[in-house]
C-alpha cells in the first residue's frame, strides 16, 4: 500500500521533471535559494567580503 504511493510520487515527479517549463521554474528557485544560502553562511560571507575589499583596494 505505501509502496504504491511512493512509486506514484516518483512517476509524478518524473513527469514534472521532463517538462522544460517546470525545469526553468526549478532552476530559478534553486538560483534564488543558493544566493540566499551563500549570504546566510558566515564562512562564505567572509570570503565575499574579502573579495569585495580586495576589489576596492585595487580600484584605489
């Protein structure tokens, strides 16, 4: 019984994943979430701040 529901979910997901429109929507959502995660993680934020500081120092 539960296996049928799981398999039905996989078939439905596969049907959605083959649609180009759904893939574009998922790509935009993934890009947005990825940019948000990079800002939230302190380690990556420090890397970004160092690069920005280097770029500002090179411009001066």
